[in-house]
C-alpha cells in the first residue's frame, strides 16, 4: 500500500492511495497496483480518478553493490536503496527521495 500527498502547489493538491501485490526472488522484484484512488483538489473543485496507474506487473532486476541495492526497470524507472535512504527515478530523473530517520 502506498499513500502519496502532493501539496507543492497551493492551487492544485493531490492525494493518492494505491494498493496491490508484489513478487520477490533473489534477482527480481515485481509489483502492480490493483486499486487506485486519487483526489485532486483545486479552489473550485475536487475530482476523483480511479483508473490504474499502469496495466500488469512492473518487473525490476536487482543489483547489489556493497551496502547499496538498485532495482532497475529497463531504462524507464529505478529504485536505489542505501543506508541513508531511498530514491525513485524515471528516465534518469529523481522524482522522490526518502531519508532514513536518525535515532535520537
């Protein structure tokens, strides 16, 4: 399950919830979302999208380099995990960054 909130534009906010399934082997990871609901809020309207983000499974090859792990979906998308956090990119452009919380 994934929940995404985009408040980067005051005039157009979006809230997306998706859930689905995945498979994991020693050299591949694949997932798809079975259901999606996106609410797009503007000053005048709230619209709802329920169409899937894509059809079928997205299968990634897994590569490990030291303490970093890369999941690569051809040249289209990639996840990169390291001790500091995670990034997600499409077409070589980083779209999301997650940073590991530090213990206090």
